[in-house]
């Protein structure tokens, strides 16, 4: 069968984003969560996720929630491990994360 996870796994982040955003009902947050939790991408910073935003606000001592642009700027030193950093930001915000899958 054509397509499937293997095809998506081989795409760049930009290609993946373009392919998935073309699906009705799929937005940037869904694409980021899919890249993080299904494809296990290492450099995803989900700037639209409230838990990550709250974690970054607490971590950096910001008075307001950071904008996506501010989050991208602040997370630049974390590249290419933004996915790991986002897990820490969720924890800092007290967000309960899904259990790690034993499947790879």
C-alpha cells in the first residue's frame, strides 16, 4: 500500500506539516503532537500548546504567556532537542503526559 507511517517518517518536518495540514480538521497543534508522540521527532517545539506555553512562562519568569514567536526565540538554544525540552516544559506546568510507548 502506498503511503502509511513509513512515508510520513521519511518526510522532513516541513513536508510532514504541509501534507497533514492539507487534511480537513488537522491544524498545527495536531501536526506537532503527531510528530512528537507518533513519529518521535526530536526537534518539535509545539508553540500552540497551552501546557508548553505555561511551562515556558514559569521557566523564564515571564509575566504573560509567551507568544509563538517568543517561544521560538527562547527555544533556539535547545535545538535540535526541542521535543525533549517541551516535555520538561509540560512537567514544569504540571501537565500529565501520556505514558511512554514501548513500541518504536
